[in-house]
């Protein structure tokens, strides 16, 4: 038995370079040191490709039964279901985390079907933290899959699929058939000894907004279950096939859109309160892209599925081009936008969205390093939201929405702006915070989203698993290790808070729940991924060579 080991990490010190792509062509350089560094960089990239091939071979052996399912894919941490073959001492937080995660399990008729959002006995108001949220359960599901316990994930997928079939009404309006619930809860009747499911499709949420991301997370989790277990039978059932088609029918429907991106209301995702993300938020677009690629791999090519496969392929090409062309921002692109002409007409326009350069906020000029870049928060007519959103950028890396060069640039940005984006507790959900008059206008004076709190620049430990996955995929595990060490210094001592406040994430959030389940699960997933990088295959998709990156010289102004 041999575990997966990234050879690139072993050989990298011999090369003396970091896993970054060259920033300029050696053809235009006469510097001998530059030429050597480029050759060294390319050598590192080639070695990293060997890692990917090795990982794919490892997955193929496991899926075909050559590699053992039981024990071989479980975490080496000291958990009830883990193997005892590991000799190293696990971090003392691990056992505490698993204990807390198991206490959050929800049972329906004797079977575990999910984990509740939080078990904070000190809080007087339960609100909806006693429910199983679709998006919240994803890191819990990944933790159980990595620990060799797939049944709870299968139960969850089937129960939410069952809820999708319910008639969904808010007041007198009927929601689309494919909408997935934001959450559900189990009501236990001890007298009649019955369990009842109650679902929330947005009718009870703050703002009454349906969750656009729930369906995407469901598809992504179904693919993760399939990759982890090697069991294709669940995804191939008529029920799951129909569930995927219903979700896809909602987001692939034709309308008045001129862009391949999805038009969304504020509060439709993890940021579930008014925060100015209406329009085409990066989080939704990245999840949309990833779910389309996951569905493409799982849909049957039968009479019903074939039509959707064709529509997905067309949408993926259009969406990848749009996002890579118009949402991407780096130093050069920022400079180009700064020099944009306005009021351009016809198909030859460079400033296609008529963005006024004076609308660029002052902070972004200081924030943008010469090396690095990211997908901005939103692009729509005459509007660009330059804020950084962690979830969307991490998912862009995992789904290969970003090109390899863009993925490396995102990681460069995190390294260059560590204090702003990570600080003392990973990871800022958004940056920077909006405040003063802008806060009053954008949030409607929301007392929960004050500056550097909650969704307005708060620090969310759950994002640790996404950061770790992105780090491993881009060959930067040292970044993840550094972030995990920061989290370990506080999380257990602070009783696993939901989020942290302050510019550096130093303070426990003013309304943060303790023993927040996805804070616990996010930490466990991050640790297990670092221990066994082959787990990355559950949540990572390699670049589709058919969707070639846009190669163009910037021409935002003429001389």
C-alpha cells in the first residue's frame, strides 16, 4: 500500500523555484537569469503534471476496485472510523472537532440525514440554526466522505431530492419545479413516534429570497459522492437524473439575457442578506460553472439527457469566455479600465459595458499588486463591483473556470495581500468592508452587516476548506498550512464561532453562534486534504482543453 504523494513538492527545492507561471515571454528577454528561471518554472510545471497523472491513476485503481475502498481512503486522524495504521500524533483539536460534528447530526426515522447549522446552547434565540442547510452541509458531507462514511451523504442527497418535488409557494406565487430548499428540519413527535420533514424554500428566510446556490451545491455534492465511493448507481437513478435536469432547466432557460451569466437577486447565496451583490455575483457564476461541468459528467446520454448535454456544452464555452474576459482583474487590466473611453457604440466597442473610469474606487489601486489578480464581484451595464469575494474565486480555481495562469495569480494575490484577506483568522468573505454612507445605501442600514462584520468583511473559518483545496490544486500547500495554523490557535478556544469581526478578524463576531457546524467541518476537511491530497479529486475539476483560454492583447485604448 502506498499513499498519494506529490512528487513536485519533493523536487521543488532542487529546482529552487516556486510553482508560478512566467510573467513574460523569454522571447523578449535577453537576461540570462530570466531565461534560466523560465526553464526552471516550466520544469516545475511539467513535474506537477506528473502529479496529476499519478493522481488520476490512483483514482482509476480505486474506482475499479484495485485500490481498497475501506480504510484506504479514510482520514488518518484519530476518529471512530479511521484506520490505526498511522504513527503520527494528530492535532488535539481533531478529536474535539469530530465529537462536535457528530453531536450536530440530525436523524429522520433512525437514519442520519444531515447536520444542523449550530449547537449553541448559550444562545437564547435559536432562529433557523437548528435546521439542516444545503450549503452548510457540504463541508460536513465532505468530512464524512473523507472518513469513509458515505451513507449520511447518500441519505441527505435523497432527502433533499424528495423535497425538490414538493410544490413551492411564496404567498400566491409558485416557484420553479427544480428549486432546491435552502434548508429543512425534522420534527419529532414523541407521542405518535413519527418524524416529519419541513422545508424552507425561501419563504421563511430574511428577505424572502430563494437560494440560487442550493441546486448547484447539490449537483457538486452528488459528484463528490460518486468520486469518493466509485458508486455510479446513485447518480444514474431516474430520480437523480430528473433532479439534475430540473435544476438545469431553471438556469438554462432562454429569456432576455444577453450574457451567459445568471441574473440574481441580493441575498440568494451564502451572502443571504442585502449586500449589493444583485446582478451577476461571482459566487453564483462560479458555482453555476462548476455544477454544469459536474452535471455534464453525470448526465446520461439518453433521449432526455442528450438535449441538456448539448445545451451545457454551449453554455460552458460562452460562460468561460465571458468570465475570463470581463470579470478578470489584474494590474494591467486595471490600468486599461482606468484609461477606458466611454460612450462607445457598435460591436467594435472596447468598453463593452460602458464603465465610467471615475467609478473605480480608490482602494483598488492600492490593493492591486503588480503580481496577482482575481475575479471581481460583479459586472453589469455601467457597473463593476471591484470587491474581492473568497468563495467565488476559490470555486473558480477548483472548477477550472480560471485558467492555470489566473489560478496562480489568485494565489499570488492572497500571498501579497495576506494581512487584508487572511489577517489573524482565515478567511475574509469579502474585501473591503463598505461603510458610512455607502453602507447605509447598499445594506439598508443592516445592523448585522456593519463594517468588518458578518458578510461585510467578516472572517469565516468555514472558507478554510475552500482555500486549502485551491492551495493544493495550485501547488501551494504551504499557504493552506499557514492558514490552518492560524485557525488552530483560536477556533477550539473560542468554541468554533460562526465568524470573526474586525479588519484582521481578531474578535469573535458580535452575533456569531458558537459551535457552528460548518466551522468545525471546514477545519476537518482542510486538515484531511493536507494529509491526503487525493481527496482533492472530490471537489476539483481539471481544465477542459476544449475551452481554450482567451489569448488577446489588451486594446482598451488607442495611441
